[in-house]
C-alpha cells in the first residue's frame, strides 16, 4: 500500500459474498484467542460494564494482550472481560503541517508491534484547550479476533464542531458483547479543520479542497473494509451508524459511489440533514470565512496551514460569534457542516437520490428538549419562555437559525400551528413545550420524517423507522436529541448520564431491546427483539413506526405528531424533500 495517495485506501470490489471478509485489518490475526459460540440477539451472555479509561498510558509497551496485523502494521490490544479492545489504532496519517486541509493519507507503516491500549487525543474542539490535530485513530471492541461478525461503525455527533469516539458514552463494550458485533468508533476533523471549502487548499493528489472531515470518514470506512479479518469482522457486512451530525454523515457516505459495496446498511439517528442557511455554509461564504481568518491572522489562505491550531480555531470562532443576524456571512447560522463542493457533497440530501442500502432511521420524540432543557449545550442558553411575548421571541430565535429575515406573521403562524396541533393531540401547550417542538422539528424531525416518506415512495431498499420515546428524568423532560446513544451503548448508568437517563429495570430493558434491534439489523437486515412486535417495512399510512421506550417498551404506530410537520410543508423555511 502506498502511503502517499488516498486512492490506495479504496476497498476492493466484493468478488465474493462468502468467505473473504476484511473489516479492520486485512490480514488474519497473528495471535487470537479461542472463538466463543456466537449468541443470538435474544440470548446474550452477560458482558462487563463499559470501561471508562484505558489501563495504560500511551506509548507504554503492554505485556500479553492480543496482537493483530493491520495493513499498516501490527497492534496489540488488551482483553477486557469477554472482549478484546484496541484503542488508538491509526487509520490515516496525522493531518498536520502541509497535510492540514489535505485529503487523508494512509498511515505510515510501522515495524514491530504498536501499543493499542490507550485512546488517542481527541480532535481540536471548537471550545476549550484540549484536542490535537493528530487525532485520526479508531477504537475497536470485538468479542473475538477469530470469526466474521457483523461490523458496526459509529460516527459521533457534535454539530461538526465537538465530540470524539473515545467519549465514555460511546464505550462499545456493552454493544459489542450483547450484540455479538465488532464495534468501531473513531475521530474525524472538526470545525474549521474539517468542514469548509477554499480552492487555495486544493490537494494536488486528489483534486479536493473541501469537507476534510467527511473525507476522513470515507478513509475510515475504506480502512475498515480493508482490515476486517484481523478483528473478527466481516468486510461484506458493514453497517454505518451515527447520531446528529454523525447521522447526517451516514446518509452522505451511503450516497458516495466510491463506497458502494463497502457499506451494507446504515442507521442514521437524529440526523442533522444539512441545508443552507441553517446547517452548512454556502461555497461563497466558506471562502469568505477562510479569507477573514487569514486577514485576522495576517496570513494568506494558503498560509493558514502554518499558524498554531488554536489560533486558527479561535479566529474561525470569531467569524461565527454572536447572533447570526450580525455575522459577516449569512449561512452556517446554526451549524457549519458539509459544504457543496461537487465531489464529496454533490447536493443536499433532499436534492439527491435516496440511498439504495437498507436503513433503520431513528428520531427522538422531542429532539428539541436537548436545547430547551435545564442544561443545554453551547453558548449561554435562551431564557425559557414563560408567557406569550417571550414564547414569540424564542420561536423567532429558532426561525432566525434558518432564515435571514423572519416576519411577525411567520412567527405568529408557527406558534398558532403548533398550539393547535398540541391541542388536537392532547400534548402540552405551555410556552416551553411549544418552543421545544418548533426547535426539534424545524432543524431535525421534519426532514427525517419527510425523507423517510420519500424513500417509502421511491426507494429500492427496505427501511425501518423508529420514534425513540423513552422519557428522561425531571428536571429534564421529553426524549431529547442524543438520548439514543446512552441506550444504544448501554452507558445510561455512567455517573455523567444516570441522573438524567436513569438505570432502573425499565431503562435496562429499553437498552437491551435497542441493542438487539440494531445488532439484528446489522446481522441480516431485519431488526427483531424478544419484547418488540414484528416490525414491518415503513409505510407512512399504516402503523409501521416503532415507538421504543416508556412503560409499554415497544409498539407500532403511525407517524407520531404528523400535524406539527404540516406547518413546514406550507412554507419555504426548511426544504421539503
């Protein structure tokens, strides 16, 4: 394998569907443990609680452990209960120096055995002092390095600005053990380093000048496809799953021609489907943003490869500080995700054909309560509205995330439509609840549901749709955006999660059912679990949406809260697929 060209990471064409699968390492393991019998989704052996930190510092040479050979060299992981875990395995060369704003390159091969028992640094975040540009590493949890298990690649969210595959919530132990899967998490470039466009960053080898974080994700999938057998995975059975920005990425990766045959299925969860001006910069605004940063730092755009990472990060943040109504660019008003570049992002999801692979599409019942609850992420939160005037001000703030101007009439129409829908469905009508539903539907649930409906009409692959509805604990409320990850990974009981998400018998059952549904879908494309009714392929006009969570655990319904979504059909605020 060349270490200078991204093309060498492309997966081989699938010559055979039986036998030769190569998921994460290409060659068979040089040392493997005895294979255990595979469990079914309904009868899983107990697995250990997620381990929060590696037991060795980076760079130390562990004794024992399990050694496998990847395409770049051998790595040693460690046994943790019933699993073997590999942390910090390079899937691409560090994008530093001249490789900042360049397409990812394959990792430089090494000799000997590389320690893979400690997580790598996280990518540079849009806030704080931690993180590193040298962050393109993967983490693997496997029941056994022998065999050919389904592979689940998980793409973390964080608005394309935050997050890491090593966060405790994404510990893959429970999911890999109960699901009998090989589970992969990883880091990709964030913020100004990963999601933008400027021709002065043109990569002469690949012809690309944009969306480096998306390119990192492509490189990871190629690496997974090329390296399956060493970790006990099946390169012909890779499911890509992600939440929020990661959910959006699963959809975009499934549309790329070069990954056709490498991705078998996708599980987009609470996907933040990109559109401008709310969730993505226009190409012109992306160019302007880098030019403003270069001027601020006294450099040319090309010279931005040479400035300290945090200086670049901070200057980029200045461009997008404050209200979107006062910024020098009109797009990227809420998030700066992928930019239309004609290569990696050929169009927004609502403009492009629907994916041709089987899908399990998930949204949460109240996506917006992630931001309107007592501990929202990001900058200082908007005060919770308590009366009609403050409700209209809060709704205007949401609408200004996706439009340069918002009239009083539009605000009034939105409030009235949501209040009428809540009254018709017996839902709360207080100002905070109305504000929450507008936020979650406008930026998330509307496109998720409408794209699912479009796939039901036009798609050629099976699609299963879930409304995840397990309620969080007071003072939090509803089922917020990103609640899913705590139950998919079985990490709801971690100290940082348990107060909000709980750890009672019902929470454990919901987590088990969610894991079983995803793992069975990853195994053969048909989701099933012991306490879940037979789940049919999605049809919008029949009870085919699976509601998971709450005292009844699971039931089939027609699309929940469809009245609320009709408000967006009649306007031009969010694109209609």
